[in-house]
């Protein structure tokens, strides 16, 4: 997985997987758990988005946001866990 700033004006990051899939994710506006570390905001994000999302497709922007930006306050730790969880690189 290779991360870069997104080339889309409203997205924060883009990732290219080893299979060539490119996904833009994360709203450029606002903050995530890796920015603020606020557990209540994290809980509310998961409750709000978990109603519609199942977060099982590793190539969906919502799954990337959930597990890379909202899992722990540490992006690299989240990245390693994401690769393990979904068996992707």
C-alpha cells in the first residue's frame, strides 16, 4: 500500500494497493481520531457510519477511513493492522 495526498480537492489521502487499485478517502475538511484522539468523537463516528457501512471491503473508501483514520490515534499502527485484517498490501 502506497499512500499519497489525494489529487481530489475534497479528499485527504489516496492509496494504491499492490494490485493497482487506487482509492481516495477521508474528507479533507474536519478531523479524525488520528488528529484529535477524542474517544467520544470516535464512538460517535462509528455509531453514525456503522448503521449503513459493514466495513468488509478493503477497497472501499469507508473501510479505509474507518480502520486507518478512526481505529487508534496512530496511523502506522492502523496501517499494519489493516494489512493484517484484510490480507492486502
